[in-house]
C-alpha cells in the first residue's frame, strides 16, 4: 500500500530535539552555568564541536558554515575553541570523561591539523576521554591528503563520516561539488590504512537532475566501499533560509513522488547488499554497533541524527553548537565573530536555549522512541495526553501510517518513511512558532 502523497509534501521537523530549535528563546550565562553545574559528576559526557569553515560552498549545503582561507580568522577561532573548553571545564563538576566526541561543520579539517590536534589535546587534558571513547568527524574526501589523515589518526580519531551525495558528474555539476569516485575510494583507503576503521558514507536523494538510476548507482558505490554505515538524506531545498541554494535550479528538482521512489531505491540497493535499515534514514552492517543498538531498543536520536550515544549531557562547543543538558538545551552564539568575541571576553558564548518542563521530557521521550523503534507502548501515557493525541493517531491509522492495537502503536513498513508525522502527533508546539521546515520525505 502506498501512503497518501500529502505525507511526503508536508513540512515537518526532523525531531533531532524536542522542543525543536525554533522554539528556543534567550538564555543567559548564569542559567547555563547552573545547568552545567547540574550535570551529574559520574555520568559520561558527549561533546559536539563545530568548525564553521569550508574552502568553497556546495550549493545544496544546509550547514552553518562560511568560506574562508584566512589563516588569521581560523587561528583565532581555534584559540576560542580552546578557551571555551577551559570555561566549560571550570563550570562542570564532571570528571567522568567524554564517551563520544563529534567534530562537525563546515569542514573540521579546515581548522588545520595542528590546531585540531591542540583542541583535542586540551579536551583530553581538561575533560578526559573514557576508555573506548568514539572520536568521530565529518570529513570532506576532497581535502583528505596523507598528512591530514595521519594527523587525525594520531589525534585518536576512530570514526569518519564522508559526504558522497551522488557519484554522477552531471548531478555533481548541478550542486556545485565535483569529486570523483576515485577521490572518495582513496580517502576511505587512506583512513583505513591509518587505523580509522569505522566509515560512514552520506548519500543524498532529491538533488537536481537526479533520478532513481543515479541514486541506485551511488548506493551501490557506498556498499561496494564496505561502509559500516550509510546515511541516505533527502535534499532540503530551503533557499529562504540558505540563499546560496538559489544557485540550484528549482525546476530541475525531483517532485515528491520521484523523491519517494529514490529513497525506496536506495533502501532496496542497501538492503540487497546486506545493510539493516535503521530509523528514518540510516543503514548499517548487521554487526555494526548502531544495528545492534537498534535491535536491542537502545538507539538514540540527537542533533547529529541517530546515534548510539547514551550520555545524558551533550556539550556544544563552537559557534552555533547546540548542547543538550539534563536541565535543557543551550545554543551558542551562531555568528562566528560574536562567538569569538564573547569567549575572548571570558564569557560562556551561550545565546539561546530552552529549559525543559516535565511535559517536554515526556513528549521528548515518546518522540525519540517512535523515531528510533517505530513502535510505542501507549499504555503508560497519562489519560489527558492520550485523549489529545488519539485523533491524530486515528487519522494516521486510517491512512496506513501506523497500526493501532489496543495500547500499542506500530509504524507500518509503508509508514516508516513518514515517521515524522507520528512524532508530530506528540508535539505540543507544532504550528505555534515561526519555524518553517523542509518536506517530510
Ligand atoms: S563541504 Fe560540507 S559543510 Fe562545507 S559547504 Fe560543502 S556540504 Fe556544506
């Protein structure tokens, strides 16, 4: 059964947090400091570190980044990251160490191997890394030369996520990012040769002039390289938020039905290659930690999407980073220059956030579980909440998105791609803020 196309067209958040970022408000340093002090001393920490620089801008990019080659600007930013590390270490009582570190961007290697190593060294010194900690980075295959990979390995990197998008040169020309298959294969080989053995590849659908055949070929390529995990993301065309996306000819973008077929085609190729489908958009080898966590109901969702990270506190470092603390969400100043100025003045560079209420926590838990497990036990819901969500869940049941049986909700195989709609049924803020989101598929 094919679900109504209206589900693919609707604009729904990706629910990498709840409440979602458009519902954050002003947050001051004093409150943030209290929240940091409230992190339990014995719990492992997670860290997300944002480097907002790239050598050139890919037209499809939805990240918070800027093009620069100014070494002075980059060095100043690196120094600010180190200063922020010291400020956080001072504010925290935590000595349990970091279990997961994620370097995102932008292009983390734009910081330069020396500065990146210095930042990681300081994190190790001030917060510590737990035994077996995962150190992951988003990497651009076009900038992974031998010395850079050697430096990443020496700094302790364990996992690399490489952007592949689409291997077709025609599509690559239409998204302003040209990289050959050889370039990606060589990057993977180099990383493995240096002991960075966990490889994630990111593939996209919904790109200009992309068809099912291109998506299939790209998914096959990712499988052939033996990636441990493959993420298949739909291109989000949001030129009102990312004006550089106007360089993409919107007339050449596939429609909703074509996007659905592309997503299904990628899933079929990866399934045939032995990958396990996980949540909305991830695939993993059956023995991969993420596939195991999925099977065991331990999968989590955070700002990077699906994760095996279970730490109750995620610290965000760098401009625009969002942290998730037991007390609430905290987002740093997004403007890189203002971020640097705040840290140089000795201040925690926090700007926005959201304290969590008990109701937020309950809804967040339900949204995370349905996004991760495709199933939900409704038997434990308070009566008032159950009364509130049942009309929406009943409609989803009628449309074949979910199957309701007594107190249990299961997202149907056909409805899994539309799981954001199920999550939305529990969202008390949807439609109340200024947020505008991308298409749900
Ligand atoms: S390299 Fe990545 S972060 Fe930089 S512009 Fe391209 S897609 Fe965006």
